[in-house]
C-alpha cells in the first residue's frame, strides 16, 4: 500500500505499476524526448507522436484545457507514475560542524593558546610554591589558574554561542527556503481556466503559462510561444541567451530564466526527474550561495581584527619589556652587586618573571570581544526580522550601517505598486476617467475594451473590488479601466484568450510596447470555424509607452467613434497639453491603438515591425498612477504616520545619497522624486524640463542631475563603452534620478559608484532590485536588497537582505540597525579596554570581574535599543578605526582615574578605615576588610563606568534612552545585587569580608564618581575639539591667503 498526499490509499495494481498501462507513453520515452537538443526535439516528437496534440492525448491532457483537477483519480495516478515537483533538500549541517568552524577563528586561537600557557605555568608555580611553602607564590599561581580557566570558559561560551547562532540561522534559512519555495507560484491551465498554483503542485501533463522574469518550474516542451528568450547559463554554463519556439528549439529546462517573451509549456518532467533534480541528485542541494558571502571579511570584521592585533601586539611588547626589566634588574642585583652563585632558585625566579609577563599578555587580550560581536549581531538580526528585513548574510547587517549610497527602484519600493488609471484622453475629452467615460459612445467603449482584452498577458487578474492585483500591474490598471467602461470584462477576456492569434509581439525593454495580431472576424466577435479563418484580414491591437506608440499613429478616434487624421500640429498639441501634463504629475503614459489590415498579400511578413507599426489609430491615452507609499513606520523609533519622503529625508540627514533608478519616463520619475523628497525645489525641476527639451543644463555642482540613462552614459562612458572614472566622479554626486534605465545601466552605475573615490572616501553602495536581470547589480553591490513580495527567485538568491514588505522605509531601518551593531561593539570595546588591567584581587574575584566585563557587559550593551540620533550623523567611513579619538581619550582617562583610586586604596586605604593592611603578614592569605573594600570599589567603579560607556561620543547625558533599554537596567541591577551578595556572604569562597555601612557608602561614592569624572572628561574633550577645529580653520584660511 502507498498513501498519497490526498489522504487516500493507492492500490498498486499491475496496470498502475506500468507507466504505459494508463498513459499512452512511458517515463523512458519522455526522458528520451527531454534529452533532445535544438531541432532534434521536434524530430523526436514527430517520430514518436506526430504532433504535440498527440503527445497531450497520450498524457491525457489538452493544449487548451490542461488537466482536470476534479478528476482526483487521474491526479493521483499521474503523481504516482511521474512524481511530484518537490526536490528533497539536503539535510542541514550538524551542530558540531559549526563548532569546528567557530574554533578556527584567529582571535579564539590566540585566546586558547594564552589560556593553555596560563594554566600550565600556574600549575607549575603551584607545585613549586608548595615545595617551598611560599604562600605569596601560591596565591599568584591561584590567580593565574583562575585567569586561564576563565579564558577557557569564555572560549567555550563563545564557540557554543557562535555555533548555536549559525546553526539556528541555517535552520531558519532552510525553513525559510522551503517556505519561499512553497510560496513560489505559477500559472497553469486547469479545466480551461488560468489557475495560480504552487510550483510544487505541477504535474506531468500540466500546461504551464510562463512569462518574462519567471524561473521555469519544470522540464517541458513549448506548445506555443511569443518571442521567448531563455537564459540557460545555470544549465549549460553558456552565457548566451537562447531563442526558443515550438518549431526549432522547443525544450525548456527547470531552473532556467525567462528573459523575454511568454509561452505555454507542456510539463514532461518534474521534481527529481527534471534536469534540475538530476543535477541536485549528483551534486546535492547545498547552500553555498547563502554562505559564500560570509566567507568574505566584512568592514566591521576587518576593523575588529585590527583592534585585536593592535592590543595583542601592544600587550606582547609590554609583557616583553616587563620581563626584560625584571630580568635585568634581578641579574644586576644578584650577580653584579651581590656576586651570588647560580642555583636552581635563580631559575625559578626567572620563571616567575616569565609568568608575570605572560599574565600581562593574557589579561591584555580582549577575550570578550568575539562574544560581544556575536550578541550584537544576533540581537540586531532578530529585531531586523521584526522590521521586515530578512538578513541572509550576517556581514550585510553591519555593512548597511556604513552605506553612503542607496540606488532604489521606483515602482513598488518608493511607490505602492497598485496601479490605477488616474487620467485619460479619449475622443478629445481629457480628465479623470470616471468623468470621461460617461460621455463616450458604447461602440467606442467596446472597441477600447476589446483592444485591452485581446492584448493581455495570461496572468494579469484583478479582483472585483480592485484591491488585489496579480500579474502585470500596468495590465491590471487597464483591466480596472475596462470595469470603469462598464463592459463585461470576464467575457471579453475569455474571447481574447480564444481568439485566432496570427502574431504576438511581447513587451521588452527595447521595444517598449506589446501587440497582438488576430483575425478580423475573431476581433469582431464572430464565431469562426477552422475553414473560415481568413488571414488576409487581420486586426492589430497595441499598447505601450505613449511617446513611442503615439508617434506611430496617423489617426485618432473622435467623439463619434470615427477615425480622423492626426495632423502634426494636433499631435504636438495633444503631447503638450496631455502627455506632458500626465508625465509631470507622475503618471505612466500609455497609448492604446489599433490597426485593421485588409487584402494582405501572401508575401506579407509580420516580422517587419516598422511596416506593421505605422499608420495606427489612437484609441486612448491613459495615465497610470502609482502613488507614493503611505504607511505606518518607525521614525526615530516612535510610531508615526508618514510617507516615504520622511524616510528619504532621514537618509539625507544621515549622509546617505539616494538615487532613483527606474525604467519609467523621465518626467514621471521626476514627479515621483519630488513627492519622495529626492528633488527639493522647483528650480531643480526646471533644470530637468530644460534638459528634456535639449536645452543645456548648468554644470554648477549645486544643480541636481536628473537624466535618462542614455544621456548619463554619454557623460560618463568612454569611446569603448567603459566607465571613465574621473568623468563619472565629477557627475554622480549631482545625480538623483536615472530614468529609462535598463538592468545593464543599473549594473554600470553600481560599478562606477563602488570604484568612486570622491573626497578620498570609499563609497559603500546598497542597491534594490526585484527582477531576474537585477541579479548582477545585486551581487555587485556591497549590500543587495531584494523585494520579498515582487522579487523573482533569481533576485532573492543574489541578494543579501530581503525586504519582506517591499518598502523603502525598511531599508532605512536596516541602516539604523547596521549602525547600532557598530555602536554596540564600540561601546563594549570602550568598556572592556578601560577595565582590562591587572588588579590585586583574588582568583575567584577575578573570575567574577571577567564575567562582569565580558559576558554580562556584552549582553547588556548589545541588547540596548538603537539611539534616536543614529540617523543624525554621517556614516562611518570604511577606513576609520572602530576606536575613535574620543573613545581612546575616554578609555585612557577612565583607566587612569580608576587606577589612581585603586592604588590610593591599596597603599593608604587601610589607614583611612583603621584596619590592618591586606598585604601585612597577619592578614595575607585570609579574607580581610582592606582587600574586600578594594575589590568592592573596583567592581562598583566598573558598573558605573558601564553607564558611561553607553555613549561613545561627547554626549553629556549618558542616561538618555535608558528607559527603553530594559534589559540593560535589569542586568546592571542584577550585577549590583550579586556584588552585594558576594561581599556580604561570599566568605572564604570569594575571599571577602562583610563591609561596614561606612565603607559601602565610600565604595558607592567612589563608583558614582565615575559619572562625575565622565562629565568632566566629556567637557574637556568638547573644549579641546572646539579649539582644534578653530585652529584648523584659521590655519586653512591663512594657507589660502598665502596661496592667493
């Protein structure tokens, strides 16, 4: 027995076990057919089946009807014989593979070596001190052992956390990939109706409807096609695009991409039996594409490596100097002054000096830094998911924080991508469509409706309420226009799909129009028999960019529904008063036209497009509107109702240039740019209009540049078509809108921006995309952002971050979180380097301090919400160190202050409180008030300094935003409570003695003094900064005066 996905039990009869028992062909025959190349497929088809209709009969399907979903028995048997369209994914990597990957980190290797050396030397010293009964040496060895064990614990935690995050990320991506695969939809014919189904539900015998931008879901054979161009590079390895049709090369392979055109395809191999499945079974389904970008070091990773190396080198130098000084001093005193003989005790003392040096090196290494990075990334990525940003590559999260340029699409990103006809010009009547249509005659309405219905993609659909649009958005707007005309759109669309098509011209980026030639009788709605189809009489219906189609028109329909001659004067008047008006108001201008052909000669060639596309009759000019997005979004992390202009303004204030790259008309793009805040004043718009009329635009830097891709290329490309970088760098800072741009133009723009070095600054480029052809630009950019709703599978695969809501404001939030990651790590570095010094405290106490300054500090600082002012400053430059001058001043200042206080307490504190010194013979080795007071003061100063480290600039208010950082407050409070418990109840375990209230008060006062000292230090830094800026300005002015 075998159970199917429908819940029933399949009876495995002998008839069902044989492929040919129910179907008229076997799996082997289909596989032989699918292996055919080029015209060989046609020959193979003719030899075995004759025509494709016969093959459909053998598979019990129909070219016009497809499969019948109501025949459950047929669907079950079909799935059992030929399989489903699912490919079982490779099992995800196990947890231990990620552990091994994490251990290979350079910093962790250094930490592991340091921990091993520290433990070995500590054990050696403890053994030697036990023999000599040396209490002091034993205490030193205990501290070394605890330090080594502490580092080991830190390494284990870091490895486990890193491996856990990556393991969960892989599981999340696997689950998401499966979810995305399930959400991949395709259109098929089921019972004669166009139906949208999951790509997993395609069965052999389905008639699949494929169009431009689609990834072909199964292997199959073309039934009919229109200008079909397929990229088979993922299958053949050849970069050339392949023309496909039913006569010459009719085989289509799953996983290949439709570049142009459309087709109906008979599915012949699905799932593991398809070419894609065969390749996967040989190679395994891997996720190298997901992980490969993470192998590249990100900007932040490079900065952290630099910091770690500098600290390690500095610690090594100091350790060597300390060892050398101690050794030279010891040798001079014992061998030159006292003239002692060499003995084993001298060797042990030298070993002790070496241990001191290694201890300095071990303490200097920032073992908590990798943990801080992981926690900051994990926290931010989780929050970014909430903000509709799915991070596919970890490095892209923080790279967005350094972004200086965002190249954004217009449609669907800055706008809603819900198209409607907002203006029309029909029969000399301009205005809103609902006002114009009431004055039109029924015959003209019917003619306009037919021109749309007979020239429609198979997948374009609009619900009755018009809220949901499926397929081409422009066509959906025109379908809405048909509803407004009051025509029976469902019946017209049915008639259009059943019409006798002579020739179809698909839309592409070069043609910019779409046309269909049908027999004249079918266009008029006359029922035809096969013998009645007169191809000497035909009707062409066209829709496309108004500036192209309208120029091909020689006639225009008047109010009586009669074509009249369209003179050049009238054409210019219509363009000026209507087309330009629509374009200037952000409407996409479309011209609907038709042409009747009679008495066509036998030699007539429909491929001669220039002859076909002249003397058209204009039916209507429509302006399709795509409003700028209005929605709820986070601005400065307070919920406000706003439109995209707020987000663009935030980018401008954050020092990020936004460039709109669109395939739309220039005037339309400028209008949307003005609504979005990319164009700020009328002066800029006038420059654009003068440019459109070929009037020279001023070359002054303050002018904003808004041009077509063709004009931009003339400015920046050399004679060989390559980017002239000096010219490019001179032009791009003024660029705001690039219209009529192809995917290749976008790729060229991104390449030029990434190679730009204006003002000696490297540009960090983020680019949005949704189409198959956007893949190269998405991969090329530092951060590729793909639309999660409208993006194709190819674009998603090439991206670093997926915008789940296709919203520009989500990009702004990604910038915020990227900068937050940078700041969180910088805060931790500032905190850890301040307290990263050797202290006269016990080993277990040192373990608590390490836990406090590593794990708890990294968790609390990483878990803070982003500051409100993150978008009020310029991006961090990729060449800048993560430790700024202000941070370095704060680190040195607070470290010196803490060291001074601790030394005073160590040397004189016991006198102030009237107790024995901790290092006296009577107190050493036991818990005493002096050392407990010292330990308590160190921890409290560390805790209060953690509040200071919330700010890495010269901000005075270190408490700002603390009410939104609940986790920071909780961890800080818990750390303080644990410190109280350790001091009062730690006893011999922590070598502490309960402190009297007066010493608690003094410790608290000294700890809180960190806040006062921080205020003084910040004020000093501000004064010094102002003096320095004033000095630099005056020096520059003096230099310029001397130069003149």
